[in-house]
């Protein structure tokens, strides 16, 4: 059965949005070759990753994203899609979000019948949102792109990993990263961007 992407309000909107690059470091602007570029995986019409904190600092506390999100529409874009940091060790707090008909999650470990029953009806189906946060620690290099990736399995849930790529993202390899996942949640209905980005 085809899933209902959370971004009919969020992820679809974000995928179609222009990919502005945000500055997440102090001091004057630097050349891209001097920086590490970070991209959370956000495929079109699919589950995706979004970033909440960078090195312990909430995204809107960075000058380049001051005031974000100003509107519901902006929140639903789940920015940043692309941002740059100085090379070195970094910690990214990310969220994974996936909305689908409730019975799609029946095989996820510890899924309860009460959560299924609480799903919001759309036609003859009920939908719920699966959400999981994680801290990803990785050491980045200059002139490289780092993709914050995931693998989804309906039985095991989500697995996070990081790929290091050249600037054209044609040559990529999985690199070591320390990943600490938090307990997942399953809630009824479609969340808004405000819901997903909440501190």
C-alpha cells in the first residue's frame, strides 16, 4: 500500500523548495572549499530526516536562521535542507518522520493496538506519524559533503548513518559516526512543521 507522506504538508513542500545554504559557523563568510556541507536526506514523497540542533544550538539560534520559522508554511519546509559548518567534530540532533496508514506500523517493535486505534481517519484508513530523534556525532573535512542518511525497515524501525561525498556527490562512502537514538513515538494524524521542530 502506498504511504501517505508527512509532507503533503512538510516533506513534499521541503523537497520542492529552493535549497538555500545556511551558515552555521562564526565569523566572516568562507569559501565552500574551506567548509563542510551537510545535507539531511529528504527524498521526494518519502520519509525524511530534518535537523533540530547543531552542536547543541537550536537551528533558529544561528544568525542565518534567526526568526525561523516565521509562518506555518515556512515551518512545514523543515529547513535547513543544506547548511555549512567548519571542518571538525560536530553533533547533529536530527528527527526522522514518516506518516502512513496505521496498519503499516503493526510490525514495529513495541507498537501497541491503542496507538493504532487512535489514528486519524482519512477515508477508510487511519494514519499515524512515526517519529524518532537521534544525536549524530561525526568528524567532518573541508570541501566535502556529508549526507545524513537513514534506512527504514518496518520491523526494525529506522537506522541512521552518514555518507561522506565529494562536492558533486558522485563519489560517496559510509563513514564512522557515533549515533544515539532516542525512543520513537507514534502519534495520530499528520503533524505540522511546528510539531516536528518543537524543542
